[in-house]
């Protein structure tokens, strides 16, 4: 079984369609059975990964871990960890 882990560092905040697309393309090429993504702003559309498990979104408009993520991420919802799996 192959597991890949990547911290994408709030990739969507860069507002570049090619940036998030290149991340999805790279992850798709790994041929992993399970992909774990940290610091994600959106659910990634990864083909062949039918099962997705995510932590709850980071609370909005409050100081959380010393940072107001709503300000830092310009209002986008943040998810600490998402697991994409080919298996239930």
C-alpha cells in the first residue's frame, strides 16, 4: 500500500488556477492508495479517490492557534487535514 502526504500550505490562497491544478496533477501521478493533504482550502477533485475524510473547518473570525484564519485566508474556509482514499 502506498501512502502520500503533502502540506499544500493553503494553496488556493494564491488565486492561481494553475497552482492548484498542478498540485492535483502531481498528486494524481503518485499512484498512491491513500493521499493525506494538510492545510487545504477546498476539497480537491482527485480522480479515483472515491472516499474523502476531512477534519472540521478551522473556526471563523476568532483567534485560533494565535491567528485569525478568516483574515489570513481572506474569508476562505480552511481544513487542517483531508484524507483521500481508494478504500472505504
